[in-house]
């Protein structure tokens, strides 16, 4: 893995030296997501005994913009490990929660895996569970455009990602198969992803865990059937990105620095793939899986880390951003 393109960035100033711990009720608290909903921050994450235990539940925090808890609740499903929850606000103004549900045996063997979702009007009470997309294809995250949700799903055995499209509460189907794959692109094990739309152009950020382990930046025009890929030459785990201005995005994820895996915040030039390091968040050992909310030149970052007390906990960081 090469990090020659990741240079330092002095443009943004860090205002908080330490991130605030907001979630550590469980033994293992990890895999966060964050969104703004009805004037508050909503943060979700997996709470369990360890990284891959059968008792994974989703903890949902409602926070003010200082990171103080207003309320919290949890969602669980019997005999099921609920993994990597993600939040988004639908075009109807409701809060949508998705996760990957791993049905298990009593000794933690996987019986089946399904994409699931719930809907809420207030973040406190949630609908019944609903299954969507294809079984065995892990839908990582949803992004909305013109009333429709788009998202990539991956399958390890297939060494590929598919693009899905629709409404997860109604009709949600495969839009384009194998937009990135080992067979067609000679790039192994594409998996975790994020997607943003700017001026109707779609940009994709894809983690990979094979051969060079280098993340890929994808670009596609409507109707998002054909994609061009650019190798970013660095590893990014749990990638997330949001549009900042013009052709610049903010990117966060797990990166390698000084031979250690940490949670980094970067700027990304969507035209040429140039990544520039803004800051490394307080993080060590088991860490990362961030999400970003930008509001009034303030960037809010949820992530988890094990740098304190040797326990994985969820943190909220706040930075000044020059928009």
C-alpha cells in the first residue's frame, strides 16, 4: 500500500483536541453512522460482546450539537447479529435505518444474511422490520437523488459490487450488476463504499481488500450504468464522503499512518483523485467506520476507537471547516 499522494493540509483548523465519547454502554461499541434529523444529530452503531458476536444490537442516540444525549434507544432481532447500521432521511422527511442482519445458530454460525430496514417519524419509535435487496449481497449505504435511493452491495465470493436503486420501503432492485469486479476490472474484493451526487454526476468511493488493497474512485453520468475507475493508491477502510464545494469532497475512513491503522479525515479532488490529509482523529487499535455531517461550517464526525481504556467506544468530533 502506497501513501505517497497523501500530503498534509493546513487549511482547516482543529478546534477540539479530543473527541467526545458518546457511546460505550456495550462491551464492544463500533461501526457508526451519523445524520441530522429534525434539528438534532442521530448517531447509530452496533453494540455487542465483540466484533463478530451473535448478539449485535443497534443503539440509536439522539444528540444535540454539543454531543449531549437527548435520548437513546435500541433495536434487536432474536438470534440475529445486526451489523453496520446506517441512517438517512427519506424524501418524505422520515428517518430510515438499514442494517445487515446475520441470522445465527447458538454457536454463532451464519444461517442467512439479509438487508433490512426500519422507518421512524421521530427517531424514538420504529416500524416493523422490512427485508429488501438481494440476500447475500451486503448493501453498505444509501444515498438519495430525485426521490430514489442508490447503494452499492458487495459479495465476497463474487468479488464484485452491484448498484441498487429504488425505495427500500417499497420497491428496491438491482440497477447495474458488477460495476466493479475482479473478473471485469482485475481489482480484487471491492466491498465497503460511499456514493455522492454532484450536478447529476455520481462519484463512488470503494474499499478493497485484495492485491494492492487500494481504494477506487468511480465516476458515472446518468443513468449510472457505465463507470470509470481511478486508483487512489491508498487503503481506506469504512469510507465515507460528502461534498464540500466545487469539485472537492471530504473523506473519512481508516488509513495507515506510521504503520498503524487510524481514523483520518481528508479532502478529495473528485476530478483527479488527489487526497490530502486534514487531520487524524484520536484513534488506535480497533477503530474507524466514521460518518460526516456538515452544518454551518462545522463538521461533525462520528467514529469508534479503542485508544482509551483498551475498549472500543463511540466518539463525536467537531471541526471548523472553511467552506
